[in-house]
């Protein structure tokens, strides 16, 4: 596993709002992540996917998704609470501590719809320009099978009240709110299996359709900066956490939102 970042990589992330880290996982680790994902998803509740729970709206055709696999899979828990990854996220975000908000399995199946332009943190239970996620490719992600795209630099100017709607047959709804962004050339993030993409929670991003006969698998880790404040949206917080929070409270629950990394701890 890559456990260090160069100063130019940190600078690229801060300037552009995303960073591809090639070969984040080595070959053996990639196989371990793939096996953990398959096992975890086979036993877990799906929040979307075609013919999922009898629903058939647009979003069901974007990807098969599960969240919080770590709660039912010890193997996934070990992967997504790895403090080395939390440390990289903290370095990029410029924060002193990182919690796990949730993990997220994202499988774009053959003929899956594109993922509409959206901004993640606008949907989260806390608002922070330092919010960050790590999206780990478990297959090569290409222009053909639905790699991600970013509008570089938009993390500096996006607003917390505009999310974009993933459940409509319209890829550019977000850009109606930000017409000036139509001039920004998207950066396609074609990556290899085992590469990781760190993504600022406030950057506009999207993904293409999968025009191949194979699934495009990814497992992402959504981090939460330590000290983040509740904004009143329960989002993916467990009900037993959200029900005790009032707007403005620090979101900190060591059972459901484990503290993965604290700067200055033993082996820094
Ligand atoms: O995997 C994808 O296609 C997009 C994922 C994404 O936008 C997200 O997880 O926030
Ligand atoms: Fe997203």
C-alpha cells in the first residue's frame, strides 16, 4: 500500500479537488479488497440496483450500492478503518483527525446509466470544505465502463445547498445551478484496478455509463473530519446517532463513526 504522498500531490489535490494515487494497493491487497467486497455484498442489504426491492426508478440503474458493509464484515472493517488511509486523507484535507462516516460499495453494472453531476458533501450530515472520500478502483475504470469525471477547482466555489439530483434522466441538472461551470473542461479519471482517487466532498463529479459486458467495481471510504458539526440532515447516519444530535453539535460517536486517525499518534 502506498502510505506517503509528495508535496506536489498534496498541492494538486488542494488546487483541483481530487487526486489519483496510482497503485495505492499492491496486487495482493487488490485481491483481498475484491474478495472482501464480493463476500460483504453477497450478505448485505442493497440500497440501489436494478429490480432492487421492486423499485425501478432511474437511480436503480446507475449502480448497485451498499453502505456500511463494515458493520457486517470484519474484513471490510479492517480495510476501511486502516489508519494509514485515514492518515493520507487527513494530510490531504489538512485536518488533525479523521472518522469513518461510512463505506460505500459502488458497482456499475453493464449498461448502467451515467452518474449525474453532483456534489457529495451537500448531501452529508455535516458541511465541510475539508470533507474527503477515497474511491478505490477494484476494476480498471475506463471511458468505456464508466470512469469518473471531475470539474477541477469547483470544490472551492460549490455551495452547501446545491447537491445535484442523481435520480433523474438528466446528467447536467447540477449545471443549471452553476451555469459558469459549463465552460470547465471535465477531467476524466481513467484508473487501473488498485488505484485510489481522493475526492474533495465539495467537488462536482460524475461518471459515464458502463458500455461493456463487465461490472466496474469500486469501494469507497467516506471520511469525516474530526470535530465536524451536525447540519440537521440525518443522511446516512445511523438513526440511533442522528436522534441524539441537534444542529451545531459535534458529530462524534466512537461506536458508529470510529476515529481512524489522529495526528501525532504513536507512529506518525
Ligand atoms: O462510482 C461512481 O460512479 C460515482 C461515485 C460517486 O459519485 C460517489 O461515491 O460519491
Ligand atoms: Fe459522488
